[in-house]
C-alpha cells in the first residue's frame, strides 16, 4: 500500500497540473491579500475560493487523473497487490496533492502576510472539501467507462451541491415558512458537504449574521462542543462514504 | 491622580459651601450614623480609612461625607447602606459594599429621596444590589463612581445608576459593570450623561423611557446583555457614543422605540448583532455615525417615518439595512456604503447611480429567519446580483440617491 | 496449472465468455488465436483477475483466484499496450515492481541488458517511444522468474532485433518448462514459439489441441493455412449458433 502510494504520489506531485494548481492558488491568494484592505476581507474572499473553486478543481482533476491513469491502474492490477490498495493509493495520491496545493498555495502566503488562527479552519475546510469532491469524482469515474461522461457526472455533483441544493433548501423553507424550521434547516445543511463546510467556516470568520434570532440557535448549536463534534463527524462521513462506495464498485469492476 | 481629584473636590466643596459648618472626623470603631445625628446642617464629616459595618445610615440634613482613602462601609447584606432625604448632601470617596438583595425595597448603596443639589462622587460600589438610586430629585451630580456587581443572573442584581422622576441630573465619568441596567432613567428630563463607560451589564447598558430633553455624549456601551434600549421619549441627543460588542438574539447596539424629534450624531456602532433597531420612531436625524461589522447596521421597521440618515459610514456589515415592510418613508442621503459598486463619471465623489441598501437576501432572512443558514452561499450571491439588476422584491424607495464613493473621515476612533 | 471452469462473462448484453472451460498445463506453450472480439483478451484479463467473471471459477496452481492477489506473483504479464505513469523513470518503475514482490530477491535482468535498457534507467517514461515502452513491458514480464507467462501481442511495435531478443528469451524459458500463453496476429511467430493452438470464436473454445493435431485435422501442412481453415469453419457455424449476432 505505502509502496504503491509512494510511487503514485511521486508521479502526481511531479505532474504539470500539481505545479499549475499550486501556482494558481498562490497567485489568487497573493492578489487577494494585495486587493483587500483588511484580514476579514481576505478571509471572506478565501472562503469563496474554498467553497467554489476548490471543489470544482478537485472534482475535475480527480476524474481526469483517474482516467489518465487507467492504464497504469490496469498494470497494477496485474501485479500481486490488492485491488483495494491500488484504488486507495490512486485516491490518496490525488487527495494529498490537492491538500498540499492548498497548504502551500494558500497557507504559505498566509504565513508570510499574516493570518488569524481562524484561517486554519479555512484551510482545514478546504482540504475536507477536496477530499469530499475527490471521493465523489472517483465515484463518478468507477460508475462509467467514459471519461467525458464521468466529468459530466462530477460536474453535476458540483453544481448540485454548490447551487441547486441551496435552491431546494430555500424553496423548502420558503414553502414552510410558518413552521419552526431551525432543526429542519440544520438537517438539510448536514446533507450537503459544501453547506457544512461553509457554516463551519462562517462560525469562525463572520458570525455577525448568524447571531440574529434564528442565527443564535445555529450559533449555539455549531458553537457547542456537541455541535462541533456532530458537524465534523458528518463532514467526515461525507469524506468517507464516496470513497467506500467507489472502492466497493472498483473492487468488482472489469478492466 | 486620585489624590489630586480628592484635593480638587475638597477645594470645590470649600468654594461651594464656604460658610457652612464644621468638620468632624470619624474613625473606625465609631458609628457614622451617630456622627451624622450629632452633626449640624452643613457640616463636613471626614471618614478615616478602615472598615465600618453599618447599614441604613440615614441623612436628613445637608451634609458632606468625605472618605479619606476609601473607607469601607459594609452593609452586611442588609437593606440599603446610605439613605438620603435632604437637599445638598454630598457623598465623596467612600467604598460601599454588600447591600441587601431585596427586590421588594430595591436595596441600594446610596439612595436619595426628594433631594436637590446632591453630589455623589468618586465612590466605589462593590457587590451592591442597586448602586446609586435617586427618586423625585433634581440637580444632582453623579461623577467618577465605579459600580461593580458580581451577580451571575439578571434577577440577582439591580440597576447601577437608577433615576426616577428626576431632572437636571449630570451623570459623568462613571463606570458601571455587572448590574441589570447600567444606567436606568424613567421620567428624567433635562439631564446629561457624559463619558460613562458601561459594560458587561446583564440587561441594558442604558435604559430610559419617558425621559425627554436629555443628552448622551461620549459614553461607551459595551458588551451589555441586550445593548441599549430607549423608548417613549422625544428630543434626545446622542452624540459621539460608542455602542459595541452587543451580540446575541434580541441584542442591539441601540433599540429605539417610539423616539421622536431626536438627533443621533457621531456615534460608532461596532460589532453588534443589530446596530440600530428602530420601531415607531420618527423625525430623528442620524448623521456622521459609523456602522461597522454589525450583523445588521439598521433594522428599520415600517412603523418608522420621516427619519433622515445623512452622511454616515456603513462598512463591513453583513446587511446594511433590513425592514419588514415595503412602504418606507425615511430619507437616506450622502452615506458611504462599502457595498456600493457604482461609478462616478463627473468626479464629484458622489456615485452616479443610486445605492439600494436592502438586498434580496436580507428581505428573505427577515421573512424566514432560517434562511440565514444560506449566508455566503453561491446561490445567495447569485440571487442578490439578479435582484440588483431587476429589482422586484426589495422596497423601491429605500434608496440612497447620492452615495459617497469614499468613507467619511470621522476621526481615528471611527476606524 | 491453470484451469478455467464454467466461466460466464457478459459486458452489458454482450456475452463474451459463455460456459468457458480450458486447462493450461505446465511446460506447454499455447498460441491463443481468434478474431477480434472472440474473448482472448477477456480470458487473459479474467485469469489475471482484472475482469471478474459473472460465474464460474479459475484455479491457478490448484487454488481458486477468487479474492486472491498473491498468485499474480507467479504470472509474468505483458499487456498489449503498456502505459506507465509519465513522470516515473525506467529504473524507478523496475524498483517499484520489485517492491511489490518483496519475496523475490533474484531478478532476471537478461532482457534488460539485451535490450540495452540498463543504460536508459534515468529516462522518464513519457519520453520513451512505443517500442521502448514495449521493451519495458517485456522486461517486467520476465523479471521475476514467473512460472506462467501471459504475453498479449508481445512483439507488436518492436524492431526486428528486439523481436529476436524477445523470441530467444521466450524459447529459453519455454524450454525450462514454463507455461506460456501468447496471443499474436503474426502466425509465423506463433508457430515458432508455441506447441499448442487454441482458437476462440464467439466466446467459446473452437479448437484446442497441439499444432500437429491442428495440421492433421485441417489436412494442411502449413500452420497459417491451417488457421485459415479453422476460421472458415468457424464462420460457417456462425448463423445457427448466434442468430442475433452478426
């Protein structure tokens, strides 16, 4: 497993994409620091990057990587190694690369230009979302043999979680506005990793809006130890289930 | 510093009451009440440093009590400590601790009835139920006192400075913390509160009603349970105050209910859930205030009319303004809005297109509070953009037609 | 040594292998032939565990391969087109493959030397030509002294000299009693290297016997014409066997 991972990682870290992605992150972060007058604006811009760009790039890259590496995967499958290890080494290499790009690309400028400790949560959330979307991308990839189709599915995941789902939530709470909706909204948020990450980040950066009447309920929930455990737990589930499911399919897949 | 104030106070008192009375010295072990009973009208009682265990010390004649290096008068958790029912009583430099905790009789460290020309100055009040309590009095000066309550719950403590049916009061340079309301005024008129620091009180920093013609200048109201709440009053001047860190549901920088013909100028509203919450208020001018990092800078209920917001800074608030109705009869003009994205072709520092401070999302959140969970999501950003291009839900006349391009410089404190 | 028992495999609605049975014995080298889509590659991949059969079982050296992976250490596999991670160097690739077989310490580097790859160890894979990559694949197949060799179009893309090197190596190993399973479109090569012919058609074994027997059955003296005859026969059978399939 670690041997496989070592080589997959070596390959991916040296790829042009890894370097470009990291440079892109550095560029974006540095320009955000240049443009924004204060740290809170920096955080909010970075939050948008984490919520939109990071999942998109993670998803598309993971799918592309899966298909570009298909022959290598096949080669590995003909070797005396477990299918699980082949799968996990590929996925982990992608995840580690994406995380490193965030850590270096955003973390380094932060370390140099100054940051608050709450920005660490931002980094963690970005990495968590990378994992979630890499998992979803691998799931889409094992579900189909066609690269274009897989990218299509991956992009639908992305659009669904970052836009469509929130629209549905808004529609639902609008339709049932006469009822107490705090708990229902909370439950709905749990079902979307992007929302979950967004709220975890907001709790650190920009709680002002969440402090209103209803917001206080959420603030209390997400601020409490139980709430933090629950949200991180659910986010963890979001990181794990696509991986487990796609691994299951991968184990039975024909190459 | 304290010594200087002390000497200065003595000198001042000497000027004010030059003709009256003798000076008597009280030492620990002696009874203050006995000394008071013995004293003549206009006498000065010097109380030496030490511990005096007395309560319900009653003063019924003009007298001056001066503590030397803060003698401690311990009320032993029984009733009031000092009761005054006379004019021209001055209480200076005492440390008063441990009043009773009765809601029935409103136990206080110093309680005045029907007084005139009273001075309460440079006292330290610790662990008192009410702090300084006046009723039916006039022309009092409450200056430089430090009031600290250590109770944990709101019902366990009374108000710090409490005035009922008074006029011409001056409340200056006091520090109040841990009480129910920092300053409470009811039926108090023609009075002034200046440079007080009111923080961490359980309910309101400042709470008044039916208190017309008062001014509040350069006070700081910070981290109070529900901020500041003022109601049923006209002709108020609020100038250069700071309202900050009032977080929580039902917590406001300031809540204005039925306030009219007033002026709110040069204040800073920083990091409050709601900067100003207004209900049933009218004919009030808000000028040169800075609203910074609030959840909502303004919540303007539809019951408000004819108010003017001119030349204020709105910076880094989650929402600038929200409202519950569609008919808005208030005027916004020449404010700086950091969310303004317009342009200025004629270079007059006034944006060429109007700014609409109410965005779609704030309307949604006002109707369905649970929608706050979608804050900063992509969807909301998209909706707000669309609404900006084609306004449909947001009130049409809530518009600043001459938004400033650069923030006003109101001085360092406003940054 | 390898026994394929009652294998069924469908891709979608297409039945690639149906009730498929075959036995491969040690010491014999098999030429596996058949038209495109006859199931050759699927069979190879099934043996390697890359394709999972819908039903049936495969035993390698007497043990079922279901859920197993270690048995692949005994198989040297050369894929039709070997693609490798681009940023990895030849030497690293070899080391990586060696890493995956911790039990084996004695490597067969004969092909590496004869192909001259030992001087290109520092070249990244993406700089290599198709033929060189094929050489790398061959080296890997032979590196670990397997008892079973599965070579899918081994000489495709190789220059004539390299073909000779590879053929000699195959013969050498064959003569040491290893099992070979070779698919190729070059019939002369198969005749030279193998002793046994398997002809697949439409997911079934159409012919399975020694090359002598093949010549005898078809009445031909030349291997290539014998195979051509087999093809003709199989095509005649087609309509009644698979009415839906054209």
